[in-house]
């Protein structure tokens, strides 16, 4: 039977658990200290995981349940589940008397006492200490430990363990000196005050062993170093190489700065150096500057044959060549101590004595930096520059040479001047042919005004053309009658540098880019200030199709800017655009009304004029008119082309082709099939004329073209076709004029739906 929590034991307040399948009887017998007896102990009650502290086997008295916080309504769990994997750890020690060592009456043994909260068991372990001479490890296995007499029928609980207290475990007294952070927090949460951690006493036997060890070795620093096998370094650091970059400044008559690569092998402390030959330097041969080996710090000259030996011989008998006896010197007194370079001597800025050649280290790779950062704690790895004296030929990177060039003198272009300085035979500058072929004929045109202190200049109109193929700019002035200005070409086609740059410098200037031109921008070109006020349709479409290159035409970023600005006062913004408040299913707003409403929330610096134009064009409510195309005019143009090509059997050719692609004689065919038929018959029609013909043919509701109408269209025996003069079919037959009035009327319903603030407002009101 299950009982509802907090309800009295009355009918209706309990129910039967049908999911329960096992119904075991509770254990009534127990085995305690070798005696079989009746179990009258209480079962552990349910506890709260973060509640008061209880003993799992012996529930505490109400006086022991003092807590610092008020009780909470939390689901109670059994102790083995509430305290699962939660262990209290105490640091303790006990003193053991010694009878065999006369100068140490006792020894201090430090232990760890673990108390498992899930079942109230304890465990005592002693950490192992080197050269202690006693077996260490687990002193008391995990079990429930009874208390000392006269309360030996009870077990040690958590209330008997605390810092600065003694506990007796099997005839041995332990003094608890500290605990870990989890134990301290757990006891404090349960309302038990935990004293500060105490300092444990020193062990006399440990001090004796330390003093005896120092006497035997005689050198404390040498005894502290662990013994390593000679092969251990190779096994640990095999294929670990420290790589440095450096140079040797050769000061001879024909010397130069030689770039070097220094490799230090950690496996055997050897060094090799290789020289890096630059391109077109005229040097050849092996690049080995120093063969791999140990590099001595001091070099006094080459040793003579027999002067350097591994074993020294002593003459102990005889003064001439006869009866001479030699023995090996065990002390090796004639050997000279040689100091070699190690990893401690290699760092950025260090100078290595490579057999009387000064090699300077300038930088290192990432692995070397990590090695020195982990082992020696070095954090600064700033590379050092190379000396300027060098005959290294510069290598081109992106078309710009690294050589220091003389300043520009004003004659020709910067590229021509660089070509004259780099080669004896100047070559024309390289052009980006890929960009030239991709953007050939793509011109961005803008209308601009001249900003000037002269009153007459303010009325002048200019057209700024930006050529995407070569990033050049051309400016024309629109002629106006009785203005006093002739008009025409104002600035020749050329790249215009940005203002404020030093003209006579060896550095290439920066030029105006395409993203600098947009409606509302002010540009300074050739000491004239222009303000862009308009742009043509191709320019606006191109900028809208490339939003990553032109941020002012990126509708997503612009709408996000507007969304953040009008979110705090969204209702007032809608009323400012629509004062009558009648939106309906479809509502429109003018360009000027939307512009004034947006500028009331955003400044002109944060919301540019071109961005407003982009928004109005994107949400334009104006529809482009359908293309006007006269059927009789198109038919007359088709017959004229057939007559000029002396083709009188066009109708029969088309009918024969239809019999192949339409064997079932369907009355209607798709537009693609008709187009392929006209192209397959090799009629003298251009692509524009074919599209115009497909546009004026009769169709059904599914958009398919009638076959009979196609045959009647090319019937040249009919006299109902008027004669027509030759014309430009691509532009005059069916004029396709661009729609130049896009953006004057804005679909306000679509604009608000894109903002998405209406849904946020509804959610906030709900």
C-alpha cells in the first residue's frame, strides 16, 4: 500500500501499487559478534539529499537535527540512494611507540579516514612513504566500526568524527587533524561546526632517515637528483627537435648575411645547422653549415693527431724504448673538461660560437615555444629583425616587391616607376585579365553634385562612372544652357587615390574602391568634393545582387538595424507611418513618408540614404508593366526574315518535325518543344525573334502552345500579313524597357511582416 505524503492514515488517502511484483518478508534474524539473535533494529528512514545529516543505520535523535536553514519540501530518498558515491575524508595520525630505536621514542603515522554516507561504513588507509620500513596501505577494511566500551553495542557515526577530535578504532586512538573541502561543506550544511585544519607533528624517524641519507651521500643536491639510465633520454625525446631561425653576419670583403636554420636534437643534445639559400642568389652546393654533433662552447683550435684520446696512459717503467711499461690512468688526469651547448643556452637573441663564427638566434617554431614555456616558464618569444645589409633578391608576393624602392617622382604611374627600378629592361605592369574578362562592360554610374564655396558650382551636375574591370573612375559634366560651363569630360578615366596620402613616397597609394560609391556619400577626388545623389538602375541592381561587397545594399543588416531601433516604440512607429491606423490585409506607403519615419528613429549617420533606397526597392509595391508585343508585327518580321533568306517551305519543315516529336497528334505542346523545333529547322531567326514568336502564340490554361496556331503563323500564302520595313529586332520589335519607377511606393504590410515585431508584441501582451 502506498500513502500520500502529508495525509493522515484514513480510507481514501492510500492506494495499492499495482506495479509491485515482489513482496519479500523483512529480515527478522541477525548475526552480531558471533551470536545469532532476533533483529529488533529499526530500518533506516528516508532522508533528503540536501537536508539534515542522519546516520543511515541508526536514525538520529531530534536534538541532533539542528540545521542552519529552514526545512524544505523535497522528495525523500533512501540513504543508499541519497548518499550514493558521497564519502567524507578526514586526515588523521596516531603515534606508535618504538622500543628498538633508542633515539626515537615513537613514530607518527599519518592516515586517511573515509566515512561512506550510503551505509555508515568506514575505512582507514595509510599512504605509502618511501623507505619507511613498515608495510603500509589499508589498515582497516571497509566495515561498520563499533564504539569503545561501555557503548560497544553502537557504531561510530558521523557525529563522532570532527577536526581536532580523537576517535578510537579497534584499540588504536586516532587524532583527526583536517578534512577536505567537501567534508567541511557537508558538515557545515548539516549544522556541525568544523574547526580549522591543525598542523600535524613531525615524525622523528623520518628526520633521522633524512640526516642519515645526507651523511652517506655527502652532497644534498647530488642525492636529490634521481638516477637516469643513459638510454632513457633517447627513449623519452626521440624525434623531438627544437628548431630555431638565425643568421651569421659575414663581415668579410664579399660577405653577406646568411640565413640559417638551427636544429637541436633533445635525444642526444646534438646540433646541426643548415643554410637557407634565397632564390636567384647565385649560391649552390650543399646547404649544410654545421654537421650534426655536440657543439662546444669554447673553440681553441683543431687538436693535433694523438692529442685527443679517450684514455690517458702512464709510463711506470723504463726511460727509453726498451723495457717500457704503460698503464691506464684510472683518474684520467690528462682529460680536459669540455662544455657543450644545451637547451638552456638556446634562446632568442643568444649568440652561439660555432667554431669562431657568431650565429645569432632570431626566432623559433611553435613546438619550441611550447617546450620552453612548459619547462623553463619563458613567455616572451618576440622575433628579432635581421640586419639590413644583405644582397638577397626580393621575392614577389602578390605583385608587390619587398625591396626598398626610391620615392615616387611624379612621372608616370607608380607601377611604371617600380618597373624601372626593378629590372634593367622595364616591362609593362601586369593586368588582372581574369577580372578584366569577368567585369568587362560593367560600369556603375552615379549622379553627383559639386560641393563648393562658389555659388555657381552648386548648380552643376556630374555623372561619375566606376569601371569594375580595372577600378578606374571617369567623370562627365552634364551641359546646361546659359550656365557658363561647357560640360563634357571633367576627369579622364584613371584610378583616383584616396585623399590624405603622401604622394612622393615609395609605398603604393590606396585607390577608391567600388564600395566607396553609394547614394549619400561624399568623396574627394582631384581636389574636388562630390556628393552622390542618385544611381542608375543597373548600378542599384548590381549592388543588391552583391550585398557582401556593398554593405549599403545588404537588406538583412539594414533591417536588423531598423528592427533594433524601432523595437522599444514599435506602435508609435507604425502610427507615424500610418496615422489613420488602418493597415488591413494590404497597405502601402510612400517613399518620403517611410524615409521621414525611419529618420525620426535613426540618425542620418547610422541610416544612409542608399540604405533607405535599398529598403524601398526591396519592399516595392509597384509592378512592372507586361511587355508590349504585337502579334501581326512579330509575324510580319518573321515572314520578312524568311523572304530575305529565300525560304518558302518553312511551314512544311515545321509540320514534318512535329510529326516526329508528336506522333500521337496532340493539339498542344510545351514551350520547350516548340523552341527546339524552331531551332532544329534552322530557320533564319535570331534568339530574340524566337522568344518574341513564342510570346505571341496562343496557349491553353496550362501554358502549352497550340500546334495549329504555329503552322498558321508561318503560312506565307495568306495575304493578311502586312509588309514591314527592316528593323532592329532585338530592341525595336518588342521593346523591353527597364522599369525605372521601382521604390516610389512601398508595400508596408510586407515591410512589417519582415520586421517580425508584431509577433513579439503579441507574445509580450499575452
